[in-house]
């Protein structure tokens, strides 16, 4: 990233950043906002088990699959234009979701929400590259962006729980509407347009290949994590990898590619993409364990657990500005490496959780790993965004976020499978012979709790005690896996990214004859 000072942003630019954080917060919240609403939706719409999974997952699938396409489209038609279009789609789909009268309709409008979210997310990060030309101010803006994105995922269940205490399940979608209306009103006033007038046709075939590759890989990984090895998920992953190879090969030869493979190959950009992938691997992989531990092991209510799960934001509030300040004095590669090592320590802390551990012990470990991760991810985003030429900022932001989505899916699959395997093995050893519904009890902690509710008190306590011990053991092993990934990310950042923070932004690739234009319409 360049260190040459640029024009400093004023009040208008910082206000514009605040406006752009609204859609980012809501888009990231929508990943998790249905966790508490699903029981109410099930009562009202009566979806099948498969439909219920699609209601939960289709938003994330479409969002991940379209990030690269939308990033390239924003570079071509203008990022402000794409933000406005995304806000309109997201707002309209939110209303349609709130009043959906069937499971099929809800699945369809959740897909539309994914389209709107994919238009909004890379555009918000890319516009930071155009609003903040001063390197120090841009770093501060990226810190805000990263914090809002990670906070939104944690805030989703909290907002859902609060709304569902007073309103019907559709309120978790209606809450999006005021923010989208505000966005449509304020963005044309506060955010300047920056577009690239590219020659040649938009690579529609490349867009289809990109979408197909990401959808197939992420779907296959999630299904693999949920049900173990089965032929169909394995075939989906294989098909996605093949489509991905075809997509990359096409991008090398097409006149106007969707992504700049030359940029991805540069240490200052490709390195942060990989670092962020590893960060999301650990974050998402452990998130499910942490939430279930608070609810099913410590016995907190869903809303209470969601509120306590916000405490690790304290670690973010301390570590993110500390990391930014250190990066002004030394090579940011070392600071990133240090942040990942702090996160590794937090995960190792969580590996020592027991069923009788106090609540503060779990929250302290969560605060340590969250603070280290967000500090490192902020610096990685800032480094990568500074290495990208301004006219390709949308594609660069989409690549960053696609890597994060893929890392999250891998984390859920690998760490989730590790925890599930440990749980099943421990339960097979711990269950007394003749336990009712033993196959259900051995599958998940939730299944064990459901079976225990139908057993006599003494037998129920035996089953629940064994299940909680087994789950906590699986959490500990998964936490060790996350710590190993973070230690690897720390070493990689300190060694591979050393010396990249002083690089100037890359120039547009020779094959791209586009000429950037900027206007404040």
C-alpha cells in the first residue's frame, strides 16, 4: 500500500462512510438473523426439512456466488449506481420476505436478498478506496468497515431475539426497510460516482462460470459438514473446482476479464486474500460451537446468550486501534502476524473450556481471539485495497470478500466435522447400553437434549451430562485446529507479506483499455 499522503477527507466523506455502513451492517446481519425466527416461520409456513435448510442457506449461497460478478459490474457501471440498485432490490425483497405466504416464496425472495447484498457489499468497500485518498484515513475507514461487518454477524441473533419478543417473524426483514430508504436518499447527495467506461462486452460466460463454481463448492462443503461424506456433496465440490479452473483459464485469455489475475498474483494483494480466508475459516468454524456452548452447555436463553456473545466486541475495540497505531510505526506484516498469534492464543484459551467453566472464562477467550482477528483482518483489507488501482477497486473488494466467504464455508465444514466426530466418538463410549434413540443422541447435542426431555429424570441427567462433556471436548479440539490455522496465518503474514506495505498501487493491466472517469452526479 502506498504511503504517499493524498488529499484528506472531510466531513462529507466521513458522513458518506457512515451512510455506507448501514447496508453493510444489515447485509451481514441477514446471514444470522433467521436463527431465532426459524421456529416461528416453521409454524406459519410449514416448510419441509429441505425447504427449511434452503430458507437459511440460499441467501448466503447467492451472496457468495455473485460477489465477483457484482464487483466487476460496479467497476463498469459505477459503484454508486450499483449501491443504489442493490439497496432498491434489498429493500423490496425485505418487504416481500416479511409477507411471504409460502416456503417457496420465502426461498425465492431470500435469493433476491442475496442478489441485493452481493451488489452492496463489494461496492461499500470499493467506495472507501475512492472516498479516502489519504493512506492513514483510508486505514481508519477500513477499520470501521471490518468492525461493522463482523459486528453485524454477531448482532443478527440479538436483533432477531428482540424483535420476536414483540412482533411477528416478518419483522426481522422489515427492519431493513428504513435503512434502505435512507440509503437511497442520502447516497446520491454524499457519495461521488466513480465508474470505468470499459470497452468490449461484459464477460457473461465468465460470470456464469464464477457463479457456478462458487455455488457448487460452498454448497458441497456445507452439505458435507452437515451430513458427512455423501456422493452428491463430493460431486458438487469436484464440479465447482472444475468450473473454477475453467473460469481462471478463461480470465487469462479473455480481452476484458472479470478479475485481474495479475493483481491476485501480487504479494500485496493475493497474500491478504489468503490471510483473510484463514481468518474467516477460524471465525465461522468456531462461531457455531461458541453459541451452542453458551446456550446448551451453560444453559443461557437464546436472547441472553446472544447478548453475552457481543462481549468479545470489547477485544475488538481495544485491538483494532492498537493494531492500526502499531502499523504506522513498523511493517504492517509483523502487526498482522502478531494479531493472528493473539487470536491463536484466544483459541487455545477456549480449548480449555469445560462444562463447569464460568461464563467469564468463555467470554475472555472470545474477546482475545476476536480482537486479534479483527486487527489483522483490518490491516489485510487495507493492504489489499491500497494495492489495487482505484478503477478496479470493486473487483478487488469482491475477491477479498469471496475469499472470506469460501474461508467461512471451509471452517464450518472442517472444524465442524472435527467437533462432530469427537462428539460422536465420545458419546458412543459414554452411553449406557440400551439407551433409547442412541443414534439421535450420538449425532448432535440438540438431539441429545430432545431425547433427554422424554426420559426419566435420572436417565435424562446421565444423557445430558455425557452429551455436554462430549460437545465441550469437541469444541476444545476444534479450537486447537483454529489456533493452528491462526498460527499458520501469523507466520505466513510476517514472512510472506514483509515489505509489501510500501508498494504503490498497481497500474491497470495492459489488456484493460478502460479509462477511468469520475463525476459527482
